[in-house]
C-alpha cells in the first residue's frame, strides 16, 4: 500500500494550488455577491487542462482519472476557491464528461467530449424532480418514442448551471413507474443540446454558491433524435450510478477543501488575535480541540474518498465504489461542517462579516449535508448496504 502521490499527481496538486492562489477568496467574494459566473477562472481551468482531466487524449483530454480529479478539486478548494474549486468541474466534467465516457456511444463521445475537454461546452444534469426528491426512481419525466424521435415532457428542479450549459443530461422514464416490476427499471439517460425552446429554465434564489445559478427546468414536448439516448434503453439506473458515485466523491473533495481552507484561516487569525493578557486566542483549547478533531476526521475522509476514486478508476462494481464513497461523504459532512462552524467561532464577530469570507464558506458547507444526497440517505445506505441492516423506509 502506497500513500504517496505519484509525480503526475503531485504536479496536478501543485498546479491546482497555484491556480487557487490567483483566484482566491477575494475573487469569489465578489463573484458570489454579484451572482456572476467566474469566466476568468473557467478559462484558466481549461488552459491548464483541468476541464478535460478525465477525458482520454483521443477526445482532447489529459487522460487522467477521477483520483487526479479529486486531488485537483480538493487543492483548488483548499487553496482559496472554496466550493468554486469543484463546482464547475462537477457540472461539466462529471455530469457530462464521465457519463458520456463510461456509457456514451462512439458518436456521442465524438460529439461532446472534445468540447467538454476544451471548456467550450458546459454541461448540467437534470435529475431531481419536485415530487420525487431523494426517491429518484419515482421521477415522472417521461420519454415516448415517436418514429426517429424521442418526445420528452417533465419538470425538474435544482438544476445547477442549466442557464448557461450547452448540454444537458436528462434522466427520464421510458417506461412509467406503474409498468415496471423493479423500481429502478425503465429509467433512461438522454443528451440534449441547449438552448432549446422546449426547455424553459428559471434560476432559483439560493443561500450560497451564487457564482452559479441553480434552476427549475420545464421540459415541454422536447424532440430528440433516437441517437440522443445513452444505451441501454430502460437500463439507465446502472449507468447513472457511474455519474452519482463520482458526483458524491467530488462533493467530498470539495467539502474537505473548504474545511481545510477555513481551518487554515482560523489558525492564522488565532495567532494574530490577542484578547486577554497577551495570549493569542489560538492558544485556548476550547478553540483548538474542535478544530483538531475536525482536521483528523477530514484526513480520514480524504483517504476513504481516494480509495473510492481508485476503485472507480479500476472499473470496480458501483456497489463497492458506493460503499467507500458514501462512507467518505458521511465522514466529510460531520467533520467539514464542524470545521467551518469552529473556524467562524475563532473569528468571533468578524466571522459574521463578509470581509473575512468564513460566512461564505459556512453557506457553502451547508450544502454538503443536503446535496447531492442528504446525510440521512447516506447513513441509510451505509446501514443497509454496508452493515446489512433492515431497510429503514418503504420505497413504493
Ligand atoms: C444548491 C443545489 C444544487 C443542486 N444541483 C442539482 C443538479 O445540478 N442536478 C440535480 O438533478 N439535482 C440538484 N440538486 C438537488 C439535490 O440533489 C436534492 O436537493 C437532494 O437530493 C435532496 O432532495 P430533496 O431536496 O428533494 O429532499 P427530500 O428528498 O425531500 O428530503 C427532505 C428531508 O427528508 C429526509 N428524508 C427523506 N427520506 C428519508 C428517509 N427515507 N430516511 C430518513 N430521512 C429521509 C432527507 O434526508 C431530508 O433531510 C441540487 C440541490 C441544491 C440545494
């Protein structure tokens, strides 16, 4: 067992750190306040090849794996970008790149991957629905075959980046829920080009991550050519797991990065701030211990997350990847939330002012317990699938 990064991975980590230095907290404070996309950052990501990190060279990418993507995301986040260090890459490279790479047809790969790798083509994923929520197989968006076309109708919510993306991964039912015996059967994945007048997109006002818009999406009579379906028809659930697992792992890398950034700033401030008898506030164990506990938990989450990424890159079964990925995410949520909470405490009242950034990281870290999967659903997965305990809820 080797815990050392190889030379290529070290280079990726160094590149990410130096990029994060250029696009640090001040840049994202402004972007978040203005609700503006970080275009300069996106261009820089594509220049260093991060937008195509997992895409093979024959489609214009760097030919690395999700392990390297996790390293880049964590370093970008920890180096100063916070959630932005992973967010745009999740939307395009994970939702678009990895899905198409793993399960797309050769035509789909040739059509989409070079654009994703170069950063010219942004992507998004339309999975969540207002009435289905965490119960994904209950989605109602329906795709009906009509000659050479698929006709798609449905409502989606919380679709990040849908206002800018040129491509959308749509999860729909090709067989209604009532007609399938197994609840995960009859789901299919489609690739749509945006903008399209049959897809209406409306940004939702939200708590944080305002440098990217998350939107409600109405799909009304969308016509897609037969070739837009990622095969096999009706077997989309298995393919989707190869998108959802790396999505979870990416959130874990991002959460660890945000928390380490907040800890680092708290340590710095803890040395400089003196309130009683000339002692730096960082010397008080009441502040040190929770940060130390959180840091130890974050390091454990990181190792487990890299294990999940390694299993994914080796093509291991999605259940095995999911077990490591969900455990890593659960650990990250507990420890990253604790870390940012205590970082804010170290800053006292200044932690509440925008100028010190920790309030933004608090808004960002609040997302990881809710999305892409809630902490309760993650723990239910571990209870049922890893520990073999009875399922705690009824699915139909
Ligand atoms: C900012 C943001 C960006 C997002 N981006 C995207 C995106 O790009 N694409 C996309 O498709 N989706 C996206 N989502 C959606 C996200 O994945 C969902 O919000 C998430 O999966 C939770 O679903 P829900 O909000 O419907 O919660 P619900 O499923 O309604 O859950 C509500 C609460 O009930 C609890 N709960 C539900 N069932 C159980 C159970 N069986 N046992 C215990 N507790 C339970 C949950 O843990 C949660 O606390 C985004 C969400 C947000 C907030």
